[in-house]
C-alpha cells in the first residue's frame, strides 16, 4: 500500500496518549549518534516500528481516522493507512496501540526555559531560575516538538541547550531561541535589561543576533524610539 504524500516524509516526532513515555525512535541515518543522555529516554531502539490500531489526528483539519497503522523507518513515517490493509514489513517492532491517539508534534509559540524560584525580599525583584534540563524534557513529554522561547533571561544558557538538543546530546524540542527581553526600566525579574535609548536597543539586537538567537520579544516600558530602533535592527538581520 502506498503512503499518503502528507505522511510519507513527515517526522516521527509524534505523541501517543496513554503511553508512559513519549515515543521516540532511533535517529535518522544522516543524523549524529544518539548520546547516552538521550538513549535513556528512548522507549524503543529498533529502526523499524509499526504503530498499529491507532487513532490519527493529522493536523490538517480532517476528521480523526480510527484503526490506523503507521510504519516508522529510522525515525521517519514510511506509510500510514487502515490497519486492515497496511502491510507491516518483516522485522518491524509491532506495537498494538488500541485506544491511543497519534498526532503531529505541537509547535509552542510562547514558551520559556525559566520559572519563578522563590519569594523575593520585600522591595526587590524576584529571581527566575533557569530550568535548562527539566523544561525541554517536559515540553517534549507534553508533545511540544518545536518551541519559541518568547523572551530569555539567560540567552547563553538557552543557546547552549539548543545546541545540545541539535547534537542529540539531550532530549528536547527544536528551539527558536529568543534574545533578552527588549524591556525598559522596571522589568519583572532582576535578570532583565533596562533599555533607555534607541542606541542601546539596537546594540542589544545586533549583539544577540550575532550570537545566534533567532527571534526577539519586545516587552514593557520601552519607548517608541527604542522599540523602533530594535525593530529596524532585527530587520537588518533578516
């Protein structure tokens, strides 16, 4: 049976309800070897897997399809169709997932890698602790396979986390890392910048774009001139 074009080249980053772990398979042939830290969260290591009798929500707006089988070969969906007519290749690890649902990985457009850590002393701003290792795992476990950080308090940490994920050295979603908040005086955390001039805004954008961030978030208390300068600088970097 031929696979539907919409499924043939889709990534295997999919979530299955009611399973104790997020289903992840062996890496693609062209990708780097999986590091030990990532090996520990892989549910299955076989290169060829058949997910049988699942309910598929394909993300196109089409109605859910019941009793489907998905064939996964080295991390990519090879075929998908009715369980009664989809051939399962010899040697495939067969999983009966009756009652479970498969859907494409979610794209989180407003995510963070930090969290409030403690109640600050009276009259001071709180410190937000970076969750560099737990947050990416939690996003992935919830089915988020691509995430924009939407403002960073520790941009170098976020960039390093992205690199580790790209190298398959730790589990986590594909990250669109934002630079520091484009923020005027009076931020919500002690780590935030306090931009008071157009020159400072442009300098922040230029520096962090060169360091590798791929988005910026304008936040509070920023003047029109400083915001315009930041936007112009961001446009210069594409």
